[in-house]
């Protein structure tokens, strides 16, 4: 994906927006929402800030395009940024990325049908390819309502009831470390449900990443 010079500058600024909790730029923010803290995840990393109320900035338009059009160029663009962030973090922290696999929070079936695919499955596959590691389809979505239409409490409940492990997934999880990704972390309910499922199958280390966090 090629952004014009003005949009590139605008997009890069979205990574420098400061988190209201920690005061660090979003590209450095590690803040995890309560739902993730409740399942033992203390850090949730992202690429940039996203304004859920508009599509007026380059970052907002990129997210909108990813979610609504399954645009291949957007998928490759964001996967490259995500892979670079993950590789940088792992190198700095001395972790061997070769032992990890990428897992993702799947899209609800109605959205897959409406928009023609699961955008995060495509991002997981491309990010894993760039990092030279495996990606795995571990979760099945039974979610019926869009998370954005629910209150925070109802999001947590819907996510807990809305995700299960795929048949045979437990044998792929036991003792293995995972990089768990999603597009946007708002309440963290979806990723928290996936973390709980990984832990129920005795997963090893779990690192959480998302493309964006809301401003």
C-alpha cells in the first residue's frame, strides 16, 4: 500500500499520540485493559491510535479499509508494520521468536459473510510469513452481535460465551508460546476470551498485540 506524502506524515503521527493512561506514545504503550489484566496479561502492544468516531485521518481510513474491504494492499502494509514491531520487541527483550506461533481472534461469521473474509486471519498469515514462523487457526467464533454495539460488561460476557477452541486445537496449544493478535483493543474482552482458552489448554507464554487502540 502506498500512501501519499501528506497521508504518510499524518499516519506516522497516529503512532505518536500519547496514551491517556501511561502518557507514552501509542507505539510504546504497554497498557492492558482490565479484561486482559483479569486473565493475567499485563501488557498489550499496538501500532497506533485510532479514532472510533470518525474516518477523517489516514490511520482511521486504513483501519476502515482493512475491516470493510479486505484490501490486500492494506493487509500487507499493516502486516509489515506489525511484523517489524514484533521482531523489534523480541530482539530487544532477548526472546527467540522461532518458538512462537501467531494466533488471532476470528471474526464473527456474519461479518465474514458481509465483508467477504476474515481480515485478521489474512493479517495473521502474512505477519507469520514475514516473521518466518507459523500461524494457527485455533478459535471458532459463535459471536452473534457486533462488539461495538454492546456495553463493556456485555462485551465481556458475549466474548466469554462467543469463542471456543476448534476441534483438535488443544493438542496444538499445550506447552507452546503464542503471539495473539487482533485489529483493535477497546475493552480487551475478545482477546481475554482467547487468552482464557489458550490457558485452559496449558499454553506457554502469551504475548498480545493489536493494530490499534482507540484514542
